[in-house]
């Protein structure tokens, strides 16, 4: 019997539903099979996003602001749908089925996008006029097919991003020291895979789209994803599967509903009078913040049946630990809210900054750099920043202060500050670009100014992402309840989603406010006739203000966390005394 236990993984099963055999399932090979899906997802999503604005303007003849909003809405929806994917994986489908289903959806989406860019009937007739307002815009049917393609891809991305990393870690047993070490290396390789996919997207794929054809570029994405699905399915017999444990979103709703139903009930003076059914080692001690939620744990007459039997209904009575988990999530929200704006500045790097590049000199000898490939400097900044932090800053801080690097809140603060500087740099460069455009005529296709002037904004915002992405992921995973790790990852990804949506909203507001009464406005049909420098300046100002708010929220979070320690110690001591009595 002891041998049976040593060769099985307690909380995992094989494809037949039996306890997973450690020697036949899990490990590096099955985990690696899931990484192919992630590479193709990054290749498709980023390869489309970074170069889509040039297609919308140059082929579909859409205005600059409209093109930017379509891209940011597409990216925002992709990350928002991660919540749906996570909910389905946790509650019904499991990660394996979720990955297979949503990868197939993304394959169909990229295939349809390849067809829509190939068929002449699905795009307006070519127009060689330098002023886009004189060209025929895409029709409703043409845009409808494009939207269906994009949002099928967004749906596929949402399901994949919420499940691939978790399914990869499912292949390792945290209770086994050897496999636990392997899982730590898996995270670094997972980030490398994301970076590799993004790098291929902004270089090879964008070049194919511009020089060979859009349909070829998107068709390659579809074929790659289909191949990755076949490779993923080939490992079915070797995977370890975790059973669905229920969605944390449902648990949060249960606490809120139960607290509302019992809002008129008085809280007992003793914590021991509140309901708790978690094992002793898994319990979270009660805190006195957000006390209105504690009413969800108060036992009343409604929790008993007519014959006097106790009835546990999670929608009317929740254990103290579950209530405290919800409180922990609520404490994360101020930090969560102040990181949203960063992703609005990030959105400019794949929209207006790419559109700026299309108007500037991009030639090196006889080779012309595709405008979308300028984001390679963005990816390079991320890799350089993380490499320097890992190899230089962490050893230096460990040697001088005995700390293993910056805290997660410090990393986020650095990222926010760098992004604000990036927007300020973008505003200064745009002033110079507009001056050149004014001197040479605003209707020209290529201005006599080098595209490399854009490198500082790409590098600053890219370095900012290197810090803030690492800090956010660490913060939301380590500071959230153990039972809500998937939920915390989804919460982190919603900052990306809302950042893209806020960018769309801000562009629409600025366009309406500055483009009325026949004026062109800051963002409009043609960026050479607009004032993109003012828009960047507005984002820089908002970013610096947001940075100040973040510092206040971080200070509040650390102060509240410090105050909770003695309270928890008192409760523990009090409980032990009561037990002895």
C-alpha cells in the first residue's frame, strides 16, 4: 500500500480518471506540450495587434482614431474574456478541455481573418490618395466579417491565457521536492515562451504581412495553431488532470449575497459564535475590517430546518475563512485600480506609435523596416530590463541590504514611473515630428525624419512593463488567498483589459471634445493634421497623477497589513485560552 501511495499523485488523476501514476504522467514532457499552444497564441494575438492599425487605415480606409479604438477594443476583450475562460475551467470543463476548445476557436478565427484579407469582396477598392478622407471606407458587411474574425480570436485568447500556465503547473507535484523545483523552472520557461512568441510576431510575422501578404501571415498563424492543437492532444495519455473545484467568483458572490440577506442581524461579540467549517490548518483568522461581510457567518434560525436540523446553504451562511478570503481580495482592489492606466499607455505603443512610424523614414540601406516591427524595441526593452534586474540589481541589493530584490509594490511603482516618462518622451518626439510634417506638407506619405526617434518611448514603456508585469503577478498571487490563485491571476489580467478599454474611451472623449465645430482635433483622420503631442501630454499628466495615487494606496495597504498582525495574535491567544477553559 505504501508503494502505491508513493507512485501516485494525491490530487491528480490520469485520462481515465484513476489516480495519476507518477512514473507515467506529468513532468517536463507533458508540460512542454502545452507551451506550443502558448507560443502560437502569442504569435497570433500580438502579430495581429501590432500591425492591425496599418491594415485598418491603409486597406480598410478607416480614420486614425477609429483604427486605434478597434485595436484596443480587440485587446481589451481578449484579456477580459480570461475571466470567462477561468470560470469555465474551474467550474465545468477543466483546463484540458478549455485549452482544446478555445484553441480550436482561435484557429477558426485566424483562418477566417486570412480569408477576409484575401478576398477582394471583403475589403474596399484600393485607394492611392494621400488623404484618407477621399477614399471609400469599408462597408458594414466587410467590417462585420472582420469583427467576427477578431472576436473569435479574442475568445480563443481568453480561454487559453487563463488555463495554459495552470495546466502546465498541474504536471508537477508541489509535495515532491524534485518536481517542485522543476515547477519553479517552468515559470521562467513559460515567460521565455511568451517573449519568444511575441518576438516572432513583431519581426517575422509582421514582415510577412507587409511584404508577402496579410492572408499569408494570418494563414500561417492558423496552421501553426492547428499543428499545436494536434501536438497538445497527442499528450492526452501522459497528462495529469485536476478535478474542478468550483469558481472563486461564485464563492465571492455567495459571501456578498449571504451578508446582504443578514444585513439586519447583529454581530456577536465573540468570534467563536461565527460559523466555520474549514480544517484548523486551513483557517484564516477573523479581521475587523469590512465587518459588514462578517454577517455572512452569523448563524440564525433560518439556518435550521423545521425539524431542528442544521442546514448549510452557502448562499445564506458562509464560513469565516471564506469571508476573510473575500476581504483579502477587496484589500487588493486599490492597487488593482491604480495599475490600470499603465496598460492604457501600453496601448499607444501598438496603435498611435505604429501609425507614427508609418509616416517616418524606416529604411536601413535597401531594407525598409515594417512599421509594426518597431515594437521589437519594446520587447527588447523588456528582456534587457528583466536580465539586468536578475543579474545586477538583485545581487547588489542582496549584498548591500540583504534583500532579494525590490518588493512587488516597489516594482509596480518603478513601472508606473517609467511609463509616465515614456509618455512625456512620446509627446516631445511628436512635437518634432509634427514640425517636420508642417514644414514638408501634411499630406506626404513619408516625412524626412528617422523612425528611430521613437525608440525612447518604446524603451521606457517596455522597461516599465518588465517591472510592472513582474510586480503585479507577484503581488496578486502572493497577497491573495490560497484558494483563489486562479481568481487573482484573472484579476491581474483584467487590469490589461480595462487599460485597453480606457484607452478607447479616452480617445473617443478627446476626439469629441477637440474635434467639434469642423475642427480636426487632437486625434482624427490624419495624425499629421492632429495634435497627438497634446494627447500624449494628457496621458503623461494622468500617469504622473496616477503614480501619486498608487503611492498613497501602497502606503495604505502596507499600513493595514501591519495593523492586522497584532489583532490576529490576540484572536489566536484568546481562542487558545477559551479552549483551555
